[in-house]
C-alpha cells in the first residue's frame, strides 16, 4: 500500500507539488471523498484484468535521495476518475545537466554500463544536480569528472523533459567546448572520441540510443552551433 501519512506530510511541506489544478488537462484531486472515488474507480479497472486493488492506493509509493514516487488521485480530461503515478526528482528545484562536448571537430562520449537497461551505452556526460549548485556548475562538474578534461566554454541549449509521461525531471542542455587541459584526476568512465561525421553515423544507424545524447545534438544542430 502507498504511504498516505507521508503523502499528507508532503502536501503541507511541499504544497507546490499539489497546487497545479488543471481545468483542461489531468486534474489533481485532494479532497477525501473524491480521492476515495478515484481509488475505487481504479481498483475496479484493476480487478477486471486480475490485478491487485492495492495498486489503486494513492500516496507515496517509494522515496529516496533521487526520486519521490507518487500515486495521485486524478480526474482525466474526459471526466473519468482514476489514479496516475509520477516520479518527482530530488532535491526539490534542482535540475540535472547534459552536455555535448566537442573539440577540433571531435565529440567526446562516455561508454558505461546502465543498470536500468542492463547494457552498455555511449552517451554525452550528464548527471543529477546538487543542492545549491547552478545548472552550469552541474554541467562542468559532470563533464570534468566523466571525461577528465577541463571545459573552456559552455553554451546553453535550453531545457529538456526526458520523459514527461512519468518524470518531473528537468535537465539543462549545453554545448561544451573543451580544452586540451586534463583535470588532474582520471576520468570516471571510458572516454570515446569520434569525429562529428562518425557521431552522426552512430545516430543514423541507431547505435546511439540515449535520449539526452540525441536531444542535445538536435538542439545544437538546429541552433547552427555544429
């Protein structure tokens, strides 16, 4: 069962998570009666396909230092009631960053194993932000940790919502021009250096599948920066 006590605490401590009461989209329900009705409607849907009613329970499903997993009572745009899950990135208000790193016609990628997909990926440097850190600081820190090379210039490419269907996460995108100066610390991951033409070939043949990598390249290219 989802934790209703913790959910109630969050309504008091972080009301901004619950105040966007859309009138023409998916409306968040907070009244006791309407929450009960939404849970009952979802439980009925689950029962029809042999799934447990507990999956209709609203509240905090899980929580750690990276994400807050909520199941909310909602009213959909067609008027029907039900529940909807969302994952809120933590700490509150802190954005992550991802950067396309280039130098002298080359692109720097990181090759690493991702637990979620259980396979290897080649990606641009990226990572979670930390409390009190700006997006630019996050980008520089992640780049220098993962590549072991210093950043000469950062150019903003706007924001990205990597999975708006379930994640609240917002990530700042950058084009990073690299120096030839090492940070003094070894890179945290295997660094792959490819020509811009080879990088685009990897996109064309679907070798690169990471959404952040594809998005930051599209932004940089459409802005005429590449």
